[in-house]
C-alpha cells in the first residue's frame, strides 16, 4: 500500500454486528491507512441510539440517520417523526441511508417511495445532504430528486449509466465509489470513474460489505478505501495525492466536516 494520505470513508457501516468483536482494531487500521473520518449511515430506527453513542465517543466518526429500503418491514410512519426529532437535536451530518431498491423481490415499491420521499423532505427542511441507495432504480431516483430543489447528496455505490451520472452531477449529487470499481468486468463503472470530473467523486468502503476483488468473500473494512484510491488512480491521469485531496475535500464540503 502506498504512503498514507488523508482520506474520508463516505459510507461505512461501522456500527454493524460484524464489527462488534474488534471495532477498536478496525478503527485503528483505518487510521493507519490514512482514514481521518468516516460517515456511518444508519439503516433502521432501532439502530439510531447506538450509532449516536458510537459517534459521540470516537473522534472522526460521523452519524447519518435514515431508513434503508431493504429493511422496509421494520419501518413505520412514527419513525419519520422520530427522525425529525433526532435531526432537530443536531449531530447528524446527513440523512440516510435512504432510497429505492428494485433488485430485491418483495419490497413494496409504493411503500419504498413513501419513506424515501419522507426522508428527502426532512433533509431539505434541515439543510442536510442525503445518502442515497439506488439499486436498479437510478432513473426513478433522478426524477424523484428533481422534486426537491437545492437538495444535495451522494448516490452511494453508484451503478447507473454514464448519462445518469452526468444528470446526477448536474443536480448537485456526487457518486460514491468503492470496491466494485476494482472488478475488471465493471467496464461501465470504470469508464465513469475515469472520465467524470474529480469534484463529483467520493471514496467509500460500504464495509462490512462490497470488498475489493482481491478480498472477495472477506469482511470489508474502512481501511480499504486506500486501495479504492489506488484503483481510481490507475484509471485516471491525476496523481494519487491529487485524487485523495479532491475526494477528501468533496466529502468535507458535502457533509460539512471540519478539517482534522
């Protein structure tokens, strides 16, 4: 691994049970790899209190609160009111993870839209960015976001087309790039990463999920974004340090994170 540069993991589920046994060591490895901050998006209301406690006791960890579409069966309208109250209390850097997932069967599209729009409205009301999950739903996400002018955010683990990427960038959204860019068969994603202006890219691990190709089948960690950086640098003309500085700056601006 190359020399450590200051990096921000824009999407890491460090509160997941997969990290319960060695979370401190995972954080230490991330810091050794240059990760100076991590944004941790919640997936359901039941996780919000523990996430707040984790981020409150560890410098460099930043909470986002949301209702993930994959956990639709656990969400209730009352959670949107709870989310409003939590955002009003302060401490959140974003709303999310929220969005639409049309890949997994059995998730009611209308109910997904209801919770997605409810969270977008709250993000707009509180002036916060959104962390968006869009799986086989990028086009609908783009059209939905147009109903919330001025809203900014990131479409994490981006999987759409080149034209959809350009549309999102025009709407003020960034694209989260992680382990999938390391797969040689990910031709479209690798083209997008190679060609899109740096100001539209964020690094993410999505740990414990989405490891790089070389670690397939293993638990992913936030330290891996240093390797994601290497993958991006191999696709672009800019030096590794330039890409690191740009993506870190993008994350600081989007999530209003103070410099370390």
